[in-house]
C-alpha cells in the first residue's frame, strides 16, 4: 500500500505541474501486481489528481490483470477518453495519434527493453 500511495503522490505532483496545459497519459501496467488484500483497503488521506486538462489515458496491460477496481474508481468520475489494450502495437498506435514522434520513439524503446507480451 505504501508503494501505491507513493506512486499516486508522485503522479499528483506531475499532474499539478502541468499548470493548465492539456496532456495525455500512457501507462505500461504490465507486471504490476496489486494484492487482493490491498484492493479493499482505503487510502486514509485522499490524493487529489487534477485531471481537468487531461485529454486521454492509454493503459498497456497483461491478460488476467486485476486492475478494474482502479479503472472504475478513477475513470467513472472523469471526462477523459480511456483506452485499455493488451497489445504493444495497439498501445503505440494510440500514442502515435496523440503525441509527437520523439515520444513514440521513446515508448517504443521502453517496450522493447521491457518486453513482456512476446506476441506483439
């Protein structure tokens, strides 16, 4: 739970640093494990994520991941286009539509170095 809170705090700081500029988020969630016991725990000090200027978010997941509870919590309340995929190539295609070529190149290198889904 401490790692989850640290991650959310760091994400909140990054979002606040955007200062009104529009942005997109791309998340490689492969290999991320959330124990069932932590799924039901509540964060005692709420962390506010300022997503007012967020345009969309794309998640790359592995088959069988149990992260629906996160998606439900954050995206039912938001007006953000939310996409989830199991395919690295689909993930990169979504990013290519949203961002500039240097980011696509960076994410492509990241995926090659951290390859989990061998099919794509």
